[in-house]
């Protein structure tokens, strides 16, 4: 669905109201007590946030990637960790909509769109992080079933989700031997490791997903055998944009509070805002976020338009935005002085939450590699 500027403003305003009511007031408590707010997620589903880019024919909101990044920036101002989980859930829902058949969409999407069912994306393994094509989780075919065996690592929502999209090896080595298979949360042989003790993202569970001879019908496979790696990478294009938008939202929240703090806080007989060095820092923070937002909007527009090379722009936007946002949040903490280190102010929570965005959905080193290789290949072809 194409949205006008006025439509998007109304959309963002509705999301802001939800974020202000359901996320922001509880963000500190959820972080401190490691609460995964399932009830709030279901209310997000009521607002249409469980299938943001899922087609309207499948019951989703049918919005664009440009709409999506505006939504996730707003959600992250309320709670960065919860917004990031909603991003992952939406990535899975979009993959099922984009690559599933009619029966698969009808089976899984209603619950995912409503967020009465939650979803997890299972690519990373203990021995296969950035080198995802080297994954070893196997899906051996026996008649009309796959038998899945392996371990997935760092899985958001694990143990609480009803749907797991698992990348598993159905063929030979390398990316072409990987398939995408939907595993129900109640499947026999599916279990989970203990909740990881993390630096941040405490408002969402992160656990291993253990598949010990899990049997699912061959009809649970998305696309053809061997299509899984491509499906996973296409899902990550949107995921990278959304996680970058979450970084922007979190960082913008810290900048707003830093500006208020330096205007109110006095040192050496004058407000901190009167100090030229503080003014320069605030100017740099604002510039970083504006540049990141502009690049992110370009990447979203490219992905919406199906432009060749959109994946590279998504990688560049993810790298730049998540790095810039972390620097801005860290600068906001510094501007608060000792207060920034206190939990009551919320700044240190956002700094901790944003740090992992430079690692997940493809580390920023891999993003640099994607962009650099693309530039060198284009130059070699005389296209640069």
C-alpha cells in the first residue's frame, strides 16, 4: 500500500501513542527484571504491528519499507529492546508471506499478524555466525518429513515463540544446500537452552534452540530445497533496515534527554548549554542522526522500488546508522556525567541495548565487506 506524507504522519502518531503508553513507562522495569512483555506485544498486534510489511491479502498491514522504518524509530523511543524483537518477528512474518504458499500463509500468518503467536528467526549457530553459509543444522528427508538436528544460537524470543523459521542443510556444503523450514513451537524434540545473561536487550529472551530429531512435514519448507540461504538474506535486507531504525529511535531518545539536561544543568555558574564545547557535541550528535536517517530512507526507498543493489544500500545504512546511533547514545551518557551512569535516567540502558545492533543482522564488519566488494566489482566492470 502506497502511503502519502499525511498518511505516514498519522501512522507514526498512532505508533507514538502506543509507544508512550505501552513501552516507555515500563522500559526500565522490564530491563531490570528481564520481563518479556507478551501482553504489550499482543496489543501491538491489535494495532497492526505484527505484519507491517505483510500483504493485505494475507491479513497484514501491507505497508512499505519506508513506512516500516518510521514505525520502528518511534517504537524504539519507547523501548529499544522490545522494538527490536518486534522487528525480528516482522522479518519472519514477511518471509512466510513472501516465500510461503497459500496454505502456509493461511496456517501461520493470522496468528503472527495478530501477535497472538510470536516468531523467531533461526540462522546463527554456535560455530556459524558471520559465516552463515557454513551452518551444520541438518534436515534429513524421510518420506514426507524432514528430521532436523542441530543447535541455533542467540535466538530472540526462543521459548516464547510459536513459530521458528529454521535454516537447515538439506543438501551439500555451501549456501545452495540450505533450506528454510518452519518448525512449530510445540514440535517434539524441540527444546531451549537457558536464558542468556546479556549486556542489554533484557526485555526479550535470548536462548539456544535445540533440535533433536525434530520431525516436520516437507510441506513446512518455504520455497524449494536449496532456496533457504537466499530467503534468509532477503529477510535480512528488511531486518537490517528495521534494526537500524531501532538504533535511530533509541539514540534520538537519548539526544532529546541530553539536550534537556544541558539546558537545565549548571556548572561554573552557567548552564552547560552555554559551554561552546557542549554545543559542538550536540551539533555533531544531531548531524550524525540526520545523516543516518537520510541514508536509511534511501535504502528503504531502494528496497521498496526493487532497485538492483538495494541489498548493498541496506548494508551501508545498517552499518552507518547503528554505529552512529551508538556513538550518539554514548555521547548523551557522557553529557549527563555521573547521572548518565544511573539506571534511573535510562541512558545507560539504551547504550547497552544499542551496542548489540552493531553485531546482529550481520556484523558491521560484514556490512563493510558487502559494500566494499560491491564497489570494487562495480569499478572492475567500469560502472563506478
